[in-house]
C-alpha cells in the first residue's frame, strides 16, 4: 500500500541556499526507489518549506534514505540548519 509523507522543513535565516543544494542532489533519486514527489510549498519569507512525497511502501522510503548517493549528499543539509520532520500522512475526508 502506498504511503504518503509530509516533509516540513524549518529553515533559519541564511539556510536556504544550502537546503536547496541538498534538495537538488537528493530529489532526483526518489524515482529509483519508487518515490513520487508531490507539491513543494514555501512560505513567503523562505523560513518553512513543506513537501508531499509518496512511496509504494514504507520500506521504499527506508531504502531511499539509506541509499549511498543520498547519504553522500547528507552533509549538504547540515550547513542549512534545517529542522526536518517526515511523518506519514493520510487524506482526511
């Protein structure tokens, strides 16, 4: 069963460039693990970004997060100072 995740990221002032560099490196890897990117939204002050992404199963997200190429890009996130969460979410009728 497909699982959708919400990724809110809180960015301190000055962290946007490093955050975008990390995202540019890791987002293209989603498809290799069955991931489909959804909407990507950002507040007008660039302090919060939210994204939806869907994977065929929770194990596919785990494989994506453990991928060597994604792990290699992880140090790009640190200088951004981003606080990132990744809860699974569901549609609400």
